């Protein structure tokens, strides 16, 4: 459980807290299990700690990615989530592609309740959150990856799911006082839901249900600990 990493002089121990942290490797948000040095308050995602020096990805056939521990000289963006690369990242020197370690490890298949979602780098439908096909407001040429349901009815950008998680985090979803930091998520008002609830009531309730289930399932995966399950939301969904 205790391992060394070249960027830190103390051993890091695998610990699990239901508290968010900022990963000192990729500088992105994390939650749940992480490699930690208590003395220095230093945390690494498991994906960052255990990142292989050389990696490949199905979406980039014949490309080789190398792990870098520092950002490149000029601003680079992750091909999966479209967010800036600020620390640890995989870089393909030949094509200039970049991926966060957590994004490289996104599962190809994501079963969400009884709906199967697949990771795609091309989509034909609009994202349930931003209502756009491709990512907007990021660097040109980065479409961003999406999870698409088998029925093709639902699709969401990894980017938009990440924004939703960060939004929840800023709204205190992960840090309430009574020790159960996940409880507040149950009552989290997702901005996207407010928007949709003003529309047709019947389709809204189905939409709300899907969004909440997606959110509950994806949060742990995006934050580097797939074992995190938001039971509060599940209860909420079943009760409705
Ligand atoms: Zn990280
Ligand atoms: Zn230390
Ligand atoms: Zn990313
Ligand atoms: Zn989107």
C-alpha cells in the first residue's frame, strides 16, 4: 500500500476518504481513494500514481503516448475532456495529442442502471447537458469524448459531466459537516435540471431521472475512484 513516486520524496500510502482533494500530479479534482503523504498534505490520483511510462489508446491507433510530469511549454488541452493540461499528462509527440491520466483510463463501457453507455470520440446526437454535438468554448479541433447510450437517445460529453461534478463540488455537495460528505449530493440542484424542469413535465421527470443516474455513476470515475457510489442519489431516484 506504500509506494514511492519520483516527484515526491516520501512514500505515499493508498488511503480512502470521502473528501475531495486536488491531485498534486494532474492538478485536477479527486475524490475517494488516493495515494497520500500526510506529512506534506500531498495527494495523487491512483491513475496518476500508477500511470505507465508508455501508453496507447484505442481512439488513437498506431500512436504512442508518453507520461510527462510537467506541463508542456505552451498550453495544451486534453483530447478527452477538453480541459487544459496543468500537470501530469500523456503526450503523443508525433501527433501532439494530450490526455489526462484519469481521462486515458475512462472505461469504454459504462453501464448506468439498465442503460449501456459507450465511450465515443465521434457523436451524431446532441449532448443532454450542453445541447451541442461537439464541444464549444474549447480549443478548435477538440471535439471531446462522449458517452453514448446504446439506444443513441442519450449522450453526454465527458467535459460536461466534469463541469457538473465541479459545479456540485463548488456548491458544497462534497463537504457538509456531519461527516457524510456525500449526503448533500442528494439535494444538489444541478443547474441543468432547473433549465429542463421549466419545460414539458413528463419528459422532464424522465430527463431528471437519467441525469441523476448518470451523475451518480460517473462522479467516481471522473474523480479517479470508480468504487465511489452515491447512494443518496439512488434513494432519491427510486423514491420518485
Ligand atoms: Zn491526478
Ligand atoms: Zn511528503
Ligand atoms: Zn482530460
Ligand atoms: Zn456537452
